[in-house]
């Protein structure tokens, strides 16, 4: 999981009380469209429950997107995965 704090941002009409959470889930290839949709629906419902209070405010926005990683266009080099496979 990664989080990035944005100290400088503009939302809609640029009012200082505006706030947002923009979430992105990156998945490797191989899951069906139905599986991705089910995962997205469940996660977005959980996010809406968790953020019910701010979502009632007129200055809060929530967005969520699932992105599929194309394996042939994704380069990685690390020692973490082999260590984790040793279990």
C-alpha cells in the first residue's frame, strides 16, 4: 500500500474546505472482468462505509479505479519476492 499526501491541490471550485481521497488498485493480469468488478464493488462499498461521515459533507470527493498491469510493460528488480517465497 502506498499513500501520497498532497499539500498543494485544487478541487473543483478551489474552496479551501474541499478535500478528496483518490484510490487506485493495481492488479496483475489474469482476473476476469467479473472478478475485477466484484472486487471493485466490495472495496468501494467498504470505503463508502468507512468514509460515511466525510461523504455527507458538500466538500469531499472519493474516487477509486482498478488498473490492470500489463506484465510485458512492467519491469521490476528486487530481492523481496525471493525472500518471501522462502517462507
